[in-house]
């Protein structure tokens, strides 16, 4: 597992570099909450950031693209569970697809990436649902829901959902 992190980061970089020069770039940062339904700890509080490149298709009616997302969460342990607070961080490659509206741009897709929680490394897989609403052609608000399945070699797999709300910057023609 020592080289697992390097392999994931390399795959993410190759995926983005092959796609980035082709389309419109967008970047965003969001406040993120996670695991709202788990009583063992308070919902995670964190942040995520992403960079993506999109290409229009179907005569401009739709858009799809690839991106990279990084996130960090902090969980405060409470209730009957004993132990230190938890920190989680990860990187994921995103693939998104959806209609290409003038102001409202919903996207559906998926992600694959790497997550580290305590001393454990996880493969992170799941669907993504995002929506951007542009206030101007460049700046808008960004919302996301990312259910994930975290897979580990020692079978300490778990499921989790992250919710985020933040800002997005669109750079058409970049």
C-alpha cells in the first residue's frame, strides 16, 4: 500500500493533463459536511476544492468533462465511542455529464480516488451529483452530493456521504 498513493496521484495527473487543454476550465471551493447520519461522532466539517475541464456536445446543449477534487474532513468523536478525533483527506478523479444551460448547470457522474482516514488507505468510489448556478458568466454557486464507498485491503470498508456548498469560477475558452 506504500506506493498506492503515488499510483493514484499519477493516474489523476495523467487524466487531467490529457483533457485540460481541450475545454473550458472551472475551479471551485466548498464548505463540506460529511456523515450526517452517524451517531458515533459529530458530522465531519471540512472543505473541498476542484479543478475541471468541460467540453460541449450535442450542438452545445450538453457538456461533459474530467476533473480532480481534493477534500479534507475533521470528525469529533462523541457518544459511546472512545478514541481520538478523526481526520480524513483524499483526492479523486471526477467524470461529469449534464445539460449546458446559460445559468443553471447540473451534472451527474462519478469519481474514483484515494482517501486516508487515521492510518488506513482507502480506494474511494461513488457517484457525484453537482449543480452550478452562475450569477455572472464567470462566478457562481456550487452544490454537491457525493456518496462514496471506501474500500480497504483489511476489509474495513464503509459507506459515507458528503454534502458541499461553495463558489465556482468558470474560465470559458481557457
